[in-house]
């Protein structure tokens, strides 16, 4: 699970340029990530699916979800 968090932390500034320097924790709400919107959520979803080989449900990436919930889903999908 730590590996997933590290990978997500590394990609956030690439997918969300306004999030450079933003501290991503497990309890970070997706909607709190600077520049989070419907288009960037699709890019994040594609990244997660290609990187971790899982199918991410759309409702998981709603703004009320946390990074930790995404990581937990990835861990269960393995």
C-alpha cells in the first residue's frame, strides 16, 4: 500500500500542475487536489488503471473519496 501512495504522490504534480508542492496524504480528499475536476479525474483514472492494472469505478473518483480509499480499492483488486 505504501508503494501505491508513493506512486500517486509522484504523479499528482504531473497530472495536476497546480498541485506542485501539494502534500498528498491517505486522508486527502480528491476534491482538495488543486485543479481536480471531471477532466483531470479521467486522466487520474487512466493513470491508475494503466499503472496498477485495475478497473477503477467512476464513483470511486468522486470528489468525496480519499486517496486512502483509492489505495484500498487498488489493494483489494490485486
